[in-house]
């Protein structure tokens, strides 16, 4: 399935998944929901590893194993993007708050007359 897909389409798909994570980073509850969804899909992806043991392994059934794992990995990518955006947002808010606190003025101990 992915072998015949052009690289531009693959990159667009990955960027769309990352955009989902960036959109979820807007609030803590959205990240929590995405985390719960990712946990559920990761467990489903792990459960899909048992398909060859429960059925006769044909190429069609093996493709379902890989689809479950690919979907779980895409959910993990979206969750990682959400955490990175929240981490960056907290970092820049901290820098902005420290600049506002000092007011851009020199400290009395460091200024010389």
C-alpha cells in the first residue's frame, strides 16, 4: 500500500497527523483525550499481533496486523507533537513572563553610575 504512494503524499499524511497533535495541544483536556485514544489504539495494535495465531495467515490478514500497528504509531506521533507544542508553549510563556517582570530595565545592582 505505502510502496506505491509518492513521497509527497506520505509527507502530507504525516504533516496532517502532526497538525492533529498541534490542534490538540490547545488545551489540557484535548491532550488527555488524545492520550486516552492513543492508549486504546496502541492496545488494539498490540492485540492485532495475535491475528496470525488466531486465523490462517494469508497476506490479507497479515496486512491487517501492519495496519493496526501503523495506526497506533500515527496516534503516538500526534501525541508526541501535542506534547512538544505544549512544552514549547510553556517555555516561551516563561521567557515572556520573565521579560515582562524585569520590564527591560537594568537591575539596580548591575547598573553603574
